[in-house]
């Protein structure tokens, strides 16, 4: 391993070092604030490292192969930066979440573990973005999964959490654990079959073997199908979506945001790489499977979302549909598909983070206010709790409205540019069936987004006066929402700088 | 530059008006009025200073800035006679809507006037954008404030109506977006240039079958907005549930964007495909005329009646646009203005009635002439305008459309002409039921409603104030002017219409283009 290779994986090394430091720090000095501080510093250092490495690449050296396992190129570094930024947002939300529930500080509460697990999850996700070998692919995928199980069940650790939060969290964690283990096994079996067919585990070597007769063999096709099924589980594409609503609903909302953005973005990153590096993207089996998954997710996700009242479940189904839209871009081979997928991914991350951040902050406020305003014990994630939110908390309501408009793909927001890219990608590939699914899906989606949006503006709701104001929402939470909303609008109105970046990745 | 300034003025003005209301109660509407007047003066001042000599050549003003160079998208605004007259209508109706509902909005006024101005800003963008991406952008953006206007300040069924309105228009415009992008890709494959510019795309060569599909995408988006049968179900609900100012904007301006889109984009971009599709479109238009009239006749809710009459009137527009000759096309444009003025006035009057009587149900009205002579006189005037009385704008418009389309396709013109009988029926029935007859049911009705604001059943409703009276009078005079002297309006839009018809197979366009000046005056009584 040369110095150049070590330098190339600097972001991963920074994260790893940071995790060790944080564990040592927690061993000697127990403090919630200090743990959060260290986490943020580690994340920022890792982001700087990514940018530093990215600046070094490009002049003559498009990518660095660090051992057979990792390939660091600009696309991977961009995705790492994105994942780490999402990590910063989740850390801030996590602080607000843990603070609001730690009403009685006690020795049995261990909020610091949240941040260690968060960093581990990010390490897995970043590694996944850089993986170029089935071994690193599987290890990173498992690292993400393993750190998510305890995070999903985090309310079980301390005694500050109410009973009505513990049980769903338990359900959520167990469900994810069982189903994730099952699909990991399937994926592993698929990798073994691919190895059997091609004799290679490196993506590039698989690509070389595919040129030969191996591509047509049943072994290869079965292997690819199983690997794709494992990825579809992580991306919660229909019909591998069964876990999504329950896990999203039961988990602490910051963790829901994490699983909806970081875990999915990492899966998209590796899928992009798998399809291009290993040459699988041009195989009929892959494209036909992806087409079915995309259409099923778009229609299934949107149809099921129509019936949801719980906001977290609604967002869960809507995220299924959105990954379905994104899969359309994966169907296009060549540079434009990658560009479209990345833009849509960025739009999805910004918007989803913003939506879950609002839900999380509203729920935190409701938990804190339980004595004064929410004595009836109303579920703060129910759609009715959001009625009139714009009038009692203009900032939260306004930001949430912007997020919903972006999810619906209305102009002025980043979601519109993302959808524009999806349409352009579909038209370039002449995938008329998929495009009609996107249109039908978007029209269905409008209905539930609008219903929620108009609920925010409902003026004659009796509870509007009885409900608390935004006083209890922490300043950093408000700031985070504001930053996300500004990003959403700025990239929706002036998308050119980001487009230039993405375009440069492929030229 | 002035066009961008106009949009910025309206958009920023909306925000400022919204914030001002927080500082000082009641300031938002004054500010909104000031901004609208300033915008109108700006537009008129610039245009009158402009040398009219070369107005026939192309755009009067142009502003083009690169926006998203990756896809050849420009922030490209331009104006010609058609855009200018529609802009003028937009701003005038904005001022009118503001004046007649001056005291009707009591709840969250700041946000109301902000949304009001934002709708107008979006519509201004629609009428001036000549980059297809930019056009689509404004096309969508104008809907959001309109959605909020209906959903927050509307009447009893507002949420459902707002959602219906938005889904209809959004879903159809997604089809247009697909058509736009497909058109750009085809242009890219033939020329190697990625652009969303209107002028560049005009010259795209498309094979007939593809062109037909792409044309359908545009056509759907525009006819939903127009609306024509069978894409109209959103309109009666949206119009009825919207607050008065919202109904005025919807009827007077928002529906016009659909007709504008057909004239500006569908016909010039796909001349052959439009030609092939014309029989279907004309049939839809003719059926809309009759259908709207029949349903309007069956309504007891006065606002719903006016809403259905809109479908009938806009059917004439569709018929005229697809008749492919200058006479019918000019008739369609005059219809846009005549319908805008008369329907806006009728919605204002229904709103005024509802504000006074707390009902829109005509079974509870009757005998209004006695307590409300001024208001009733205006209802009568605009009702007969709506049925096409000679001397008023609607007559000229409908006459021209029928004349132009008869030569092209007689059956549709005959069916549409039958619709005018329906117009006479519903307009006169509305007048009969609300203004004349025994007054008793209303008094009982308002006693049952027991609305404290009306001061009980005994207090007679107040007639029009001077402000409302003047605003309505201005509209009546404008309608009379169009009816007696439509030529200036027709002259100003003629170059734009000629461009729309220019690409058609020569035999049809050449005959009709020459006849327009002489026949334009034929509409005069």
C-alpha cells in the first residue's frame, strides 16, 4: 500500500480514527455535549479530507485503486461528502431527540452510544461508495446494517423514553434485523454464484469475464438476480419493501432520516458502480429486473401512500416511490444516466432529510410539551397533529411545505429539477412504459402530498390555538431546517453549479 | 428588461405586502394596489414610448440570459401584441379583483395579498416566456399561490376543490413536460444543438406520427386549463369554492393561459399535426359550447352557473383557434377579452351578493331589484353581455368565430350556434330568478341562516358602494368599447396570429389572412 493509496482513503481513515477517539473519550469522560462535539469535528474533518482528495484527483489521475478492495474516484468522493453532510444533519437531529427525552438524567442513560453508532454507519456507507470488490461490498453493507440495528432500537437503552416509543422501536429493530439478515444471506449466495460463473470477485474482473460465454449461463443470471434482490431490499423497492413502513414508523425519527437517506444513498452509490464497473448494466437480465422493480415501486409506493394517515408511514411509502423514480435513471447506460441518478439522489437526500427533520422536531416539541399542551397523548406523527402547523409555527410549517412541494416535483424546488432529469433520462432511453408509470405515479403522489400540505394551512382547526408554538424547537434544529430549505430553493432555481460538478464527473 | 422588472415587481411586491400587514393592519391591500398600478403604468409607459413601426417584425422586447446552459435553457422573455394585450388584461383584472373585494378578505390578509400578487407574477411569466422550460416553470409556479388562495380563503368545500384543481392541471402539464423534452431531444438529434428556445424549436423537423403524439401532450395541458370537455370537471368546483378575488383571477386570466398556449405553442410547433387534429378539437369546442350552456341552465347556485357558462364561452375559443383562419382566430382572441371582462364582473357581482345575502342559491334570492337597484342593473348588463347581445364584446367574438369556422367545417359551427340559444336561456333565467319575482324566499332564507353580520332579516342589504360601482362601470365601458370598436385590439394581436398561422399549408392561410381587416368591422352593429 503506497502513500498515494493511503492518501486516497483519507476520508475513511479519518472516520475510523474518529470512532476510536470517540470511544476512548466516552470511556473517560461522559458528556452528551462533548460526544456530539467530537462527532461533528470528526465529520467535518472527514468532509475536508474528501474534498482534499478530490482536489488532488483529476489532473491526469482520474482514480486511485487502493488495494483490490477500494477504488477512489470523484464520484465516490462526492457521494462520501454527501453522506457525511447527511450525517451532520442526523447528528443535530439526534441531539434534539435525545435532549427532549432525557427529562430525568440518570446513570443508565447512554446517549453517547448514538453518535458512535452513527459514525460506524457512515463509515460503512462511505466504504460502500468506494467499494470495487464483492468482499468490500459485502463487508460495508453489513457494517451499515449492524450499526443500524441498535440505532433503530435505541429507545430501549435508556429509561427516559416513554413506553409508547419503546415497543415500536423494538418492533422496528427486530423486523429490520430479521429481514436484513435474510437478504444479506441471499446477496452473499448471489455473490458466490457470480464467483462460480466468472471466477472473479473484483468488479473489473467480472466485467472481463462477462464478455465471454459466462454472461449467458444460468449460474450468472441467478447470481445477478440474487445480488439485485439484496440491493432492492436495502433500497426498499417493491416487492422487497414490506419492512419499510413499520421500520420507519417505529424507529426514532433521526434514525428514520438516517436509514432513508444514508443507507439508501450508499446502496444507490454501489449500484451505480456495480452497473458501470462490472458491465452488468448492459445485461438484459439487469435492465429487465430493474424495469420491473422501478415500475412496481413507483405505482406500489404511490398507491399505498394514498391510504396513510401517519406522516412517517406516508413518507416511507413516498420514499419507495422516489427510489423507483431514481431507478429509471439507472436504466440508462452512459454518462447521462449517472448524472441524472446523482442529481435525483441529491434532491432526494435534501428533501427527505428536511421532511424527517420537521417531523422529528415537531415530535420533540410534543414530547417536551406533554404536560401542558399534549395531555391527551396525541400521536405527534399523525397527520392531524400537523393541521394548522403553518400558522402556529411558520418556520416549521413553511419549511415542511417546501419539502412537500419538492417531493411532489413542483418548480422552484430541487425536486423539480430532479424529476426533469428523470424525464430526460427516460426519453433519451425511449422507455415509454416507464415514463408513463412516472407520470401516473406523480399524479397519484400529488394527492397525498397536497392533502398534507393543505392540512398545514388549515386555518379553522380547533387545536390550532391549543397547540404549543415553536418555542421548544431547538435553535440548531431550526437552523438545520433553514439551511436545507435554502439549499432546496437555491438548487431548484439555480441548478447550474451543481450540474457542472456532476457533469464534470463523467467527462 | 421591463418584462423581468414586471415579474420581479409583482413577486417582490407580494412578499413586501405580506410583511407589511404584520407591521400595520390594513396596509397590504393598499400596497398591493400601488404595486399593480405601478406595474400597469410601467407596461403602458414602455409600450407607448416604443416605436410602433416595426412591431410587425417580431418581438417588441426581448431579454435573454443564460440560465441552465447544460440544457440550453435561457431566461428568455419576449413580448408581442398578443402577449401585451393579455398582460394588460392580467394587470387590469388584478386591479379590478382587488377593488371589488376590498373589504371581503378579513382573515390573514397579508398572506392573501402576497399570494394574489404571486399568481399575477406567475401569469405574467407565462405570457412572456419564450423558452419552453421557462414557460413550463411559470406555468407550474402560478398554480401554487392559486392553490393556496382556494384552499385557505375558499368556501365550504375548498380543500377538495383545491386538490382537484391542482391534480388536473399538474398531471396534464406533466404530459406537456414529456412532450417538451422529447421535442428538444428530437431537435438535438437532427441538429446537434440542445436548446429549449422557442424560435429554434419552431424549425424542428419531426416525422408526422411522433409530431402527432407530441402535439397531444401540449394540447392536453392547454385544454385542461381552457377547459374543454372532457377535461373540465375541476372548473365548476374550483370557481365555486374559490374566494371572489380568486374566481376573478381564475376566470379572467388563468383560463386564458390555456388559449394562449394553444395559439403560441401548439399550432406553430406542430402545424401539420394540429391540422390533422383540427376536426376533433373543433368538435370538442362545439360540444363544450352546448354542454356548458345546458349545465349552466340547470344550476341553482349562481356562482356555479357562471362557472359553467365559462366552459361554454371557452368552447368558442377552442373552435375559433382550430378553424385555422384569421377571422376565427381573431374572434377567439376577442372572446378571451370579452369573456374575461364579463365573467370577472359576474363573479364580482355574485361575490358581492354572497357578501350581502350570505347565500349563492338563486332559490333564496328573487326580487333583488328593489333593494339593490345598482347591483341588479349591473347583473342585468353583464348577463346580457354574456348571452351575446350585439354591441357588446361577446357578440363580436362569437360572431367572428362562427363566421370563420363555418367556412372550415359547417357542422361544428352549427352546433356551436345552437349553444347561443342556450346562453340566452341561462342568462335570462339567472336574471329572472335572482332579480325579479317575489322577494319573500330570500328573507326567510337569511332569517334561517341567522347570520349576525347581516343584521338579521329585517335590515335591507346595502347597495353597491362607489368603489364597487366605479370598478364595474369601468368593465362595462370596456366591454362596450370592444363591442363597438374591436379593431384596435384585433390590429395589435394580428401579427402574432399571422405567425401562428404562417406555417400552415399555404392554401388555407393565404385566403383568410387578407380578409381580416375588412371583416373585423363587420361585427359592428
